């Protein structure tokens, strides 16, 4: 499960502002820009950061679900969108949808949209792996107390519910229930009691959580300070690299070179040498935390120095 576990790794040693800025730049770039090479420049450092955080193996296991979502995105786009000049296949006439037409432009557009979705999901996975929810709550509660509480509880509750579901399934399997035997209706029927257990467990946990928050008098006055930490050189390095990448992404957005023309016919990927240089620099700047993490694990001197 993608849940925070304290470990001696570089990305967990960063301050909340540094790691949140880094993730915000990646997510913002994926949302605002949809040039395929820009998305590749964002995805590559993100995957390497997941490897540095020790979550690459689990990310690869969940990759099949992401690929299914990307495939569904492509199918929906092909079915609905008939734009595009390069026709790959002219299919039959479907009810309510008209003639089924597959064009190269719509196919590539669905693939790019799925890649953007993959980047956003991977960024949230990295968030759960490296950022302590209590530190995140402490950092953002001063500005958005209610929203910060909601986000922190969501980030902790969803993986916790997954663990509860897995434990309940293991207990039921010890009692002789097989979730993988029979047809689809039987398998769904065998899993219905798990939803009931999960629902009752979530209600009980919500009561306990509410009592705990009330006992701590959350929101009744000025907040006390539990986490005290000062920025270190590593935070300045990561923050500077993230802001530099954000400026380059903004430059691509303002120049119009961060977008890509899909319809009616795809244009060339590369428009200018400056566009390529900006994408390379974005990738290199976002690789700074990965390189520092590698040096952190190899040299004790670097760990002490930064």
C-alpha cells in the first residue's frame, strides 16, 4: 500500500514546503501543458523519484490499473471524437454514435490525456510515500485549517481502508471463503460482507477520530507547535530547482510551445531549439532531488554537509 512509513531516505528528510513545491510543479505542468515531450520530461524524474523513495516496485504493480484507465480513455475518445484527418480504420455505423472512425489524431490525443492522468496519480503516490501527513497538516493548517485537516485525513484514511479490507479478506479466507472461485456473480456475492465490515469499521473509526480531535480542542484557539525544523541546504537546492523548472514551464506556456496541435492534423513535435533546451533543462532540474538522494545514500559526507 502507498502509505507513509518513516525511513532514513533523502526525500523524507526534506521540509514540507520543498517536497510540496516539487510535486506541485510536476502536477501543474501536467495539467497546464499537454505537449508529449513536456509530459515525458515530467514523467521521467517522477518515476526516478519513486524509485529513490523505495516505491517503484509497488508503483509497477499498480501500473496495470493505470494502463487500463489509459486504454479506457483512448477508447472513449475514439468513440466520441471523430476529428482527425488521418483515418486509420473506417468501421460500421453504431447506434447513437454514428460511423465508428479511428483516426491517428484521436488515438494520440487519448494516449496523451492518459499520460497526464498517470503523472497526476504518480505524484500523489509519491506524496503519500515521502510526506508525513502530520507535518503536512501542521504546515497548511495555519492558512487553511479546515481544508488541511480534510486533505490530511483523506491521505491517511484511504490507504488505511485498503489495509482494513485486506485484513478482513484474509480473516474470511481462513474461515473457508474463496473469493476467486465461481462465476462473476458468486465472486461479487462473496465480497459483499467485506463492504459491510469495512463500512462498520469506518464508522467506528470516525467516532474515535472525532473524539480525539475534540479532546485536543482542534480549532478552538491558536495552534501550538509540535514540529520545529529550520530549512537546510538540501531544502534550498530542491526548492530552487523546482522554481527553476516552474519558470521554464511558464515560459513554454506563454510562448505557446508547451501545447500541441492534434486536430485536424498533428503538427511536428519540435518547433524550435529553445523548446528542446527548455524541456531538457526542466527534466534536469526535476532530477535534482533524485541525484541528491543518490548521493545521500552513497556518501555520509554529503549527508552531513547538506
